[in-house]
């Protein structure tokens, strides 16, 4: 691969968690009236970034149902990384995480 491909596997793996964690978090905040205001350059202000980060961190510690267990997202991500490794070694078939809304 090229240098441009260096992070693509990482992004593909984290994509499984993007919608149920990041997207759901932002949409939930907006639905409760949180204003994601941008400055003149199109960047998020410090208070907005802080609120998003704090809310994400709290959610990162909240267990989700995954593969018949309650796992914290960080545990789920670790499970997926180990599963991918085992799949690449030919030991198992990789099973993607699918969040049930």
C-alpha cells in the first residue's frame, strides 16, 4: 500500500462504532437543544468541543450490548481488534459489530 493507506484499516475498524457512539451522541445533544455553533472560520468553539468531548467520554464508559454481553465501548473495540487479528491469522471469520437501535 501507499502512505495514504496507512490508517485506512484503523478507520474501517472504528467505523463500526461511529454511528452508535459518535453520531448518536451528537444527534442526541442537538435533539435536546444543544447548539453546535461554529466560528467565522467554520471551527467549533472551545465550549462546544469541551461539551462534545465530556459527553463522549461518559458514553465511552457506558456498556452497550454486544455479542451477548454488556461491554464498554473500549472493551468492544479491543475485542474487535483481537478478532480482526485472529481473522488475518486464519483462525476465525471476522464478525463486524452491528448496533441494534
